[in-house]
C-alpha cells in the first residue's frame, strides 16, 4: 500500500515538474539591452560598474536578461549618453546627471551639489530619505529613470599648472570641470570647460586648458595629469560625492517583468557597494605613487573655499526662486543636509579626525 502511494506521489511530482517547466520559461523572457557608458575602458572602476552590472544581471536571471556594455564613443560620445537613453537609441547608460545641467540644473541632484553631502549621506538620502523618488519624478519628463549604481566618494580638487594662492589666482583660469562647480567658479572668474574624461589629457597637454579636475588618485593616475600639471589640490568641494546612475529608458523599464526590475535594482546596489569599496581600496596607494612621480599635493586656501561656499548658496537660492523643479528638490535636500551635518559633528567626524591624527604614532 505504501509502495503504491509512493509511486503515485512520484508520478504526480514528475508531472508537476513537467508542467512547471513551460510556465517557468514563459515567466523568464529573453531581454537584450545595450548600455552606453560615459567613461573609457581605461577607467576600470567607473567603466567597470557597467561590466559588473552586465555580468551579474545575466547570472541572477540565468541568462534571461542580457545587457551589453559599450565604452564612451563606441556608440555615442560620453557626454551624449543621457540623450541616447532618452530618445531610445539605447536602453540604458552609466553617466552623471550633472552632464545635463545645461538643460536644467535640477539634474545635478542625482550626482551631487557642491558643498553637499558625503557619499554615505547621499546614499541615505537617495535610498531611504526620499531623494530618489523626487529625482525619478523629475527625470520622468525626459523619458528616463535612474538607479544608483556607483560612486567615487569625495574627489580631489584637480591638477593645475600653477599654484592657487588666493581667489585672485582663479581669474581667467581655464579649468575642465563638470557640473555646478563650474557655474560657481565662473562667478569667481574661472572659465569652465566641459570635456569628456578621455579627452582631458590632450587638452591639458596642448594648453587648451590651464587645469583639470576629474576624480581622485585611482582614476587620475591612469589619465597621467601629473606629467603636465603637477599641482594637485584638495578637497574637490564640488563633488564631495559623485553618484553614478544607471539611467534607463522609461519604455524599456516599463516593459520589464517585475522580477527583472527587482534583479536590476539589486545588482545596481551591489555595484554601488563594490565601486565605493574599490575606490577606498585603491586611492591611498595611488596617491603615494603620484607623489613619488612628482605630484605636489596642496590644500585650497581658506579664502577660496569660503568664497566658493558663499557663491554656492547664492546660486541655489537663485535657482530655487526661478525654477520650480529645483526648488521642490532643494528644499527637501537642504533640510536633509542640515540634519545630516548635525549627526556628522557628533560621532563620525570627531572619530575620523582623531584617528587620522594618530597615524605613525
């Protein structure tokens, strides 16, 4: 009797498995996307997040969801990645919202605001503080949405042919800089230049520009700026963090099954963690190598930082007054920034300040 029951159960189980297989295949459609990056392959971390997302999404969907990554210039120029996603030329892109501030400065919130929050604070605002919802509501007008998927952490202040000793030294300086930092510095006399990452060195070497900022030591070392502009300044106050979004065409996103959407969000969060960790791991040794190669590491003078901070807040107030999109997100962002600074002063900042002072003791 037991044997008959076992055989019946086994037969039923086999039939259920056979029935489930076609249903599973139907729920696991084949989706193929193209991803264009704003970065060259030589920047193994910033371009690397595209490789990471592409590899991992294929793994977690058992090959059902394939994303093919392309470096800057292979499909479209690096600074046109967002436009390509918006018009549907490609399904997604790894890029910075700040590359789009010429259309509306509100795009900057997805990357960073000068003298804004650090990487952990920004991630908290995006993922738990309501920031990402506000950004996606705004950028839906361009037929895109975004998922945080990479971050450089706090950046350096760039490479200069000559020393910066005061605000006066900024006047007439041709500086490669992206985002609102360029707008702020233009109010202090700088002539900002927006140049894609792969083209910066040539412009600096030819003297087309006097200085260039890009990222931090791990990336800057690969681009070789120290060979033509030895003065390496900090901090990069215009990007105390730089969130790299995976920008997705809304039509392509809406066509995805729910489990593919969840998988992509999970993989992007993983890529974000790996990107930050890779920079934190690579920047210290890269900085030491740059110094050995002749880089002169210097802090911006206090009057430069104070003047730039004052201009940043004036600029944001002007934008908020004349731009409803900017005002809506800025009010939310500003309140969150204030709250985060209060906490930072209590635990994180004193701890970091003290322990960093103990090196070598």
